[in-house]
C-alpha cells in the first residue's frame, strides 16, 4: 500500500459543507423541554448580569399600529390597570369593556429584552458561531447552541444591543444561515440599556401556553439566578404579570456539632451542645422575615468560651476534587403582581394532587400559618406556595410543575343564558384587578474550592470548551414546616381567582407528597429530579440539550458525581441546621421555671416534633428520574456525612444513636429513654428504615430498659406494664438468670396509699430487690391486707397479663402465705407499724378477719406451720370477747358460760361459731388455747365464796364439759369435798349444829374461812348417795340436789355423778349395819331393802361370810325379840 504521507502531498483541499438548517433542527430536536426559548434567553441575561427582563407578546394588529413607536415598553411605576394602551385590533382601550379571552389571541411576534451588559465585539462574534459557547468558566453556557433555540419559532431573529444590531436570515430561502450587522440610527436620546431579541414568528399562533403557567416558570427560574431580579410579561402593551426578587444578606452557617467530625480541622475536646453554633440562625428577623444571627449567636459561632476551637468547613468529596469551605443561608423574597385576567384564563396543567398518606397526628397540628403563635418562630423561611408549568411535549421529561397525571384542569366557565345578565363594567374591572402575592424562602448555598488533577482539567475543558472554575456553588431550597403549612392554607383559601388554578408560586413548594416535582437546576430547571422535596442548583455539566445531568461521559460524570455529593452533604447541613434550631428552642423551654419539673409546654413539643417530621419528609430520598443515580448518590452523601444524625425524640433533639425505635408495648413505662415519637416514627418510615439499616438508630434493648429503670422511680402502673413486657418475653434460661439480677436490682416503684381519716396520702418507694412475695388473689390471705412492702401489691397479681406463676419462675418470688401474714402481723416491734384498724391487738374486727382467714385453711396448713401460728398468736391479746381482746388462754368458748364476768369468745361482725365455719373456727381457737370449760378451781372458789351456784348448776356445767375434762381433772373432782348433803328435818328446824365448826376443806385442800359460806359441811362425791326416797329412808347422806330441777336418774347430770362416784345404793356391809342398828324403823327398811335388792345389788352375799353382824330379827326361847346373826 502506498505511503499515506505521499498520498497526502499529491491531494487537493475541499471544504466540508454543513447543512446549517438541518444541523440547527437536529440540535433543537434535542431541546425537548418547555419554554426552551425563554430558558435560554433568561440564562443569557443572567450571564450578562441583567437585573430586569421583559417578555413581550404582540399581535399583528398591534405591530402595525405601533410600527413607528417603541410602545412595547412599560414605564416603571405605571399602573397595570391604567397602563393598557391598546388591545388586539388597535383600538384605544376602554377600561369599561371586558378583555378578550387570552386563549383566542393570535400572536405575530415575541420580544425578549434584558438590561444586562451591552454586547461587546466578542459577544457579537460569538453570537453567529454555532457550538462555540461562552469560554467564561463562571457562565452557565457551555455548548454555544442556546441562542439557536430561537430558530424553533422564528426564521429571522433580530438582535439590538447598545447602538448596534444583528439580524439572521436564510439566503435565498435555502439551508445556509447568514448574519448581517449594522449600527442603529444616531439619535439625541441616550443609548438604550436594553438588549433586545425580536422574534417574528414563523407562523402566527396563540400564546405559548397559559400565561399563568409561563409566570410560574418565570417565578421558578428567577430563584436561582445570580443577578436577575425582575421579569415582566407583557401582551400588546398590557403587563400580564411581574415577578420580582429581593435577596437578603447571606448568613453564614457554622458547622453543626453533629458534622464537626467530618471536617479536616477537628475541634478540641470540650463540652458543647449537640447543635452548637448551627443554632445561631435562630436570632432576630432579617429584612425579609428571615432570621439573622444575634450577637450572642454570633459569639457562639466563633467559640463558646469553654475552650472549644472553632470548627471551619473543610469537608472533602470522595475523590477530593472539591473542598467545601463555606455555607450560607440566604433569605429570598419573591413577589408577584398578576392581573386577574391571567387567573381567569386558567392553567393548562392541573394542580398537583396531594397524595393520600397514612394518617398521622402531625397532620392535625395547627401551626397557625407563618403569622402567629408558635408557627411564627420557624427557623428556615421557605416557600409559601408551589409552582406549576406546562406539560412537556417530550414524554421522557415530565414537567417539574405539573401533577403526576399531567392532565390539565380547565377553569370552569359559567355560561350565562343572556348577555344582558352580565355586568360588563364589573367584569372589566375584575379582569384588570391586580392580584399580589409573595413568597419567602431560604436558599442554602455551599461554596467549594475546586482542585482537579491535570488530566481531569484537560478532559473537562475538551468537553465544555472552558476551563474548570476555581470555585463552585451548590444551592438548595429548604421549605420550613410553618411556611409549607401556610402555602397549603393559601392554596386551600385561594386568592382572587387563584383558588381553582393554584398560586403563581405553585411549584416552588416542597414536594412532600413525592410527586417527583423537585428538580435539578443548571441555571434553569432540567428534567432531572432530585429525589428529595426541594430544588437544587449547581454547575453540573448537562447533556447537550441541558435536560439532564451527564452521568455517561467518563470524565464529565466524575465532575457531576462529585457535585452530587456536595448536594447530598448540603442537604444534611440544612437538616442538621433545622434540628439545631429545634434543639435550641427545646433547651430554652426546659430552662424556664414553669418547665423545669413538668417539661416543655405540650403545644411547643408538638410543634417542634412536627418540624422535625417535616424535615425528615423533606429529606426522604425517593428514586429520581430519569436517572435514579442522582438520588442514590445524594442519599449516600447525606447519611455518610456524619455518624451523628440528629433527630427529635421524647427527650428533645438527640443523636440518633442515643434514640431508640418506639415499641408500643413499652410506651407506658419507657419515659426517660429517648425514643422516637409515634408521629415521627409513623410519618417518616423511609428515613427511619435507612437509619436503622445503617445502624444509626436501634430498637430498644434490654440494657436500655435497665438504664430506664435506674434513671427514675416508676409509678405503680408503669411497673405493672414493665413486668407485663418482661413476662411476655421468650424464655431463655441463661438470659433469664442474668437479666433477673439486673432487672430486679434496678427497679424502684412508688405506691400511694390512702390513709383512713387522713387527707394526705402516704407515699412509699418499693425497690424490686426488696420484693420477696406476691399475693395470691384466691389464697387464704384477704386481698385487702395489709401487707409488708416486701410483698408485691395486689394490682400486680390481679392484672390479667401477669400470670402469678411467672413471678416465681422469673424473679424467685413466693406466694405470700397465711404464715407470712401472721408473722407480719405479730412481729414485735412491728417492722412496719400497722394502723390501729389493722392491729390484731387493737381492732376486734380486724382480729376476727385474721382468725377467720386462718381458720378457713387450717386443715390444709402443715403441722409445723400450725405450730408456728400458735406460737406467734398465743402471746397476743387477739381473741375477741365480750370483754374486749384477750389472750387465748384467758378466753372461753360460749359453752363455758358459767359466770357472767368470764371473757367468752364473741366475734363482733359475724357468728363464726355457727354453720359451716363453726368447726374450723373452734379447731383453731382450741389450738390457740381458748378454754372450753372453766378451770375447776375457779368454779369451786367462786361457788364456795359467793354461794351463787347450787349443786345442780355445778353438775350441769360439769356434765356439759365432761368430754373436755382430763383424767387429772376427773380425779380432782372425785377427791374434792365440794358437795353438800341433804339436811335432815332436824337440821332444817334449827336442831343441833351439824356444820363443821372449824373449817371447810376447799377443792385445793386449803382452808377457807367459815364466814365465807354458810356453815355446812362439804363432802367428796363418793361418800354421798343418790337423792332418792329409798336412800333417804335409810338415813344415808344424800347429795343435796333439791327440787329444781328434779332428780332424774337417766339425766346427763346423774350419769356424770355416777361416773364421779355418787353411790346409787349402800354397800352390803353398810346396809347390814343399818339393818342391825338401834332404830327399829331403819332396821326394818334396811332389811326390806336388802331382801328386795339381794338379787340385783347383793348377789355376792354369802351368809357364812356376813361376819358377826346381827341383823336378822329373831325370838329367843323366852319369846323375846332380838337380832340374831346368820349363824345363830
């Protein structure tokens, strides 16, 4: 093959022909956005340092009438209502005549004017060069094709600037574009400050969309402009609207404490608040209602005087191409004056529909707008309204200002049946009325130094035709809670016709509903969404059509990704600054005297909470479009900027690492531990989920519960809820043992007891470690106690979700038994002094309750426990009697009612000694030592001393208690000379004194003075006989029974006496002696009795063994009667 160099030498040159019309058309085909012409011209105006722009629409009739005048200008200060010179048709305007429908107006020409720098020679030269662009690195234009967007509507654009002009035309109507230049005619007037682009339309047509939509576009565009502050929209000399912007002084934002660690210069160790100097923005109001730092706040920014070193911005992007060095917050006040004619024409786009979100309490917060109450103290001023603009002709780029549906909602037109019914004069005046509005917003701006490596600089210059700037700025609009609420309220209330179509500021409002309407601005809005709720502006390198960020080119994408990291970090700065402001307000509220103990005002807390929720929603990163990488990169920078993520908790603003995910089961007892409020947790699910996934916030742990318990004393209800939570946990043997010690050791709760008769309630603090027992509601111990503080209160045992078995299983607590109760009540001195009403030695009613409870389960109590109960109660005066509380050994059963003054068991409220309770109660009382009968010595003493008792009364009592008498007591009865014998008729008549003149032997064997009782002898029962006539006829000593009651041989009393030894008949020898006595009458009776009873009582009689007793009546030989022996 021939050498290429040799071939080149013999060749010839030919020009490359370019079909300029086709080239421009192809370039314009990629400019698919809306209002492209105005977007490019506005950006050129801002690059030229223009402060004012006029966009003028003119009809053919208007142009023909004003060919020789410069009537397309509106004089400064002219009233819109009076400034309408002509309308379509060229007639002088009649202010009483209604204006035509804006949709019916056909335009012939557009004119764009700006008061920026007059064109220089290099500007004229660059204007006619395609794809050269502006070499100034501080200017947005990069590709040199923006001006040629004008050819989308015109064939021959005409430009004037200063005293020169330039026109463009297609020679011979073909495909080659030519430009012609010249000078304007010299006049005596000063050179006009306006640079004018006159655009005769290729084809006449209607307005480029609804004027309201265009004004919304202009309101949005002006926000991020550097110099442009006023834009007017004019139709045939009528100013349809004016958008103006006033920018306040940028206020520096100090590095929040939460972000300090991410800067290159670290602060010295020292104490400081979480929010640090960032909260200084909460000072006084600036010119536009924005806060500016107070002196004290500025001092805080410079240093707190405690040794903290000022932390300066020095954050680096991942590839270290950018170093953030300065952050400001700038108040921006945008005003709009819109003729009502524009609102009546409506919008081609629907108002963005508010998404239906899960209900949360934050939606119910009444902020009161931005004007009054707490709502007037918002830290960041922001937009009051939202912005909408026409739908894109290109499906791939939805309008940033339209609803998700993209469908327009025309304004309903009310049709009258007759023109006569319309008040034309009123309608005309209404059309010309000016609707004023304004919005206050804050723009966060991050300034970063640029430091590229040599290769990167070369590649970027190749791609953009300009060198990289030394610094870049990234801007972000943040909408505060109160301003957002105010803007929503304005949308609902409407304003002079804006109710149906929305405010002119419609699209600037935060996109909390996630409609993906927040855009990336590269001078103007692109088709790229941010993924968050606010617009962002930066020196991104766009694709050629400037509709999206270039993330494809190998080198350009690196630049853009680094800028996106700044955008994400700036978002974090705005968030942390807002949280710092919230923290300062909360801290200030805590320091007030009224809040020192009770905490901040509830309304204030609700408001601050809603502000945090708003910020979290604002910085919720949703998938961005068309490139999802934008929001992904920004989100990564947002969260990786610092591990310390501030968030509002139940304890105010805290680092998220110190805050816990709310657990509804713990709400009722977790009070000190900072947890997420329900409204924030439910309302910001996405952000909370991301924080949790990054381990920046955690669920409540067991250690947290222990910390909570150690921080404060729980109320009784709180401790119940805490135990319910603990009981509900899965069982793990090793963990249960470990957690038990910490759990029980940390818990303290308060119980409030109402003391009877006292107005003041008694408060007791009960450590869980002191608990030993719990109450069994169905046990023997009455539920109303009282109980020692070592016993868990009854409410714990009666709570449904607290099975008492778990108390023993998890905490080792035992059931409070009846023995425990007796120990508690009988301790001397009492460990916990009971009230008189609950002292068994003072209250008969309470003593009865205690005894009844013990008796109820006595049979089931072990022998050892029974003995312990007896041992503890026996020494106490706890037995109710009619004479008061007595010792058990001094008390008697009712059956032992011998003397009126003896203490008999008497229960005050119920008869426990009858019915079902009789047996168990008697068993208990008997075990305690209550007597069933009176001591015999007492009986004998009282009977002998007082003589109140008769023998029948004594015997009746003894027969009644016979079963309770011991062998010793029975023997004592037999040996005691306690019984008298019947007196003979002689003794009753005052015969010889048969009473022992010395003494009467008592039952105890002691002497008792004879004067104490009637002088009658007393005998042992064994020497006396049954008081029957048979014994009485025999003259035997009979028991003195009397006639009341009559002696009955089968009575219990008789049987008992026989048991003791009362003789029913005389012994054989005694009877034989009576038969052998000197008294013939008794001898006869005795002999007859012997003969009658010989077969019954005296069967053992043997004649030979009767001794020498002569008792048999006989007659001797002399016929004399005598008593003979049996042997005789």
